[in-house]
């Protein structure tokens, strides 16, 4: 494990060459490479890395609200889009490794109501703890978030692992595992729709919140140029957001470069974002995704 760039990043490399890099801002996974050095995650060249905005790429962590603040839910009505966890500075808690033929490394990160600034507490006053573990092995990357309620008041939250996958050509991308599933189409006035029995393909701006009909253990599979690339298995995360900004929206985002980078990325984001998870005093919630290289 190396800590670099003025204590701002933590990287780990397996003996076989696979690597992962996590930015302490947001505990954002910035890079995941296989043994050949091929990058699996997309990262904008002009992303901010200083917490002034969420990272445009990698795996930003959305908590405790998905999307913009909503007036119909007063406890989260002061929060910025996608909450504060993705721009807060997390603490690196340490690593653990397992060796042998199935060697792996786990990096742990923490954020709590005791470690956020008063200005953030003023937006969301609850006592909470977040423990985020990033585990790399030869074939997969697992990201697990545990949320605890450390105070007396119950609180509501949403979480999302906003993964930006690197793809060769968005026009050839197919996502399976969402067949016949209900979704909210955010590009079409948040209309409720039902997916067909075909894979999801991309030819325009796409922003959909799916509740996969087959449940969390059934994988979501991304293929690209006819090759199966990623298999996502969820644990306790009931939704999958599928997002590609396409040309115009990419152009309107100052931190999205190159503008035609939308051709090389697709977001498939495992989360719990329909309604709210309620956590009572002393309770904990755990949600995770494992991304396998196919
Ligand atoms: C997705 C949302 O999860 O994140 C989109 O569904 C949103 O609506 C996208 O545009 C990016 O959000 P942000 O805040 O990083 O620009």
C-alpha cells in the first residue's frame, strides 16, 4: 500500500499486478487496473479532486441523498445534489491482506458525524458512522458501505455507488439483467416505465432508475463491442441507475472532458434510492457491490 500526493490517495497493488487507487476525498475509487494495466474505470481529464465537487469518474459514493434536495423530504432538503460523502475528506483506517492463490487486499475508510465540518453538520445534523471497504482481488473489486446510527434520533438516507465504467464504444454497449424491470425515466419527465425483454442499449442521453425484476443476486452484465466486460452483483442494494449524458449534456458539464468521452463511459450504479432507508438508534445498514471482470 502506498499513500501519495500529499496524503490524498491510497493505492494498493497485488503481487500479480492488479491495482486500485482511492482518493481520500469522498473515498472515491479513482482507478482499478488489471494485471496488464488496463483501466476499468472512466475518469474525466478535468475532474476536480479537491472536494469542491464530486469526482467526475471512478466510483463516487452518494450519501445520504440521491439527486437534488427535495422539498417533500425536509430532513435532506438542505443537502447538495448526491449528498456530502463524495466531497468530504475520509480517513484511511488501514489495510488487510490475504495471500496465496486467491490473494486480495482490503482498504478501509471511515467518515462520521465527528469528522465532518460544522458547515456540513448544519445541513444534516444526525450522528452517523460510515465504514467503506474496497477489496481488490485478481478477478473483482468489491465496495461495501456500512452505515450506523450513532445518535438518539432515527434518520433516513439513500446510498449509491456511482460507478463510471470504461467502455470502448458506447454505441455497441449492451446491459443485460434489467429485462422486464420497472424504471423511472429521468430524461422523460420521471415517467414510470417497464423495460422490454431486450438488453439496454444507448443512442441518446440516458438517465434511468431501475428496480431490477430479478433481484440483487442476479448479475447486471455490461458488454462492449461484442465482448462481455463486467458483471455486477449487488448485496442489499435494490436499484441500478443507468446513466450516459450523451453529447449535449457532456458539453454542458465543465468537468467532463474530453467532451466526446461520453462514448467511452457508461454508469451502472448500484444503490438504494427509491424511497428511504430508515435507521433507528444503534442500528446498522450494509450494502455492497462486487464487480467481476468477465
Ligand atoms: C446520476 C443521476 O446518478 O448522476 C443523473 O441519475 C446525474 O441525473 C448524474 O446527472 C451525475 O450527477 P452529478 O451531480 O455528478 O453531476
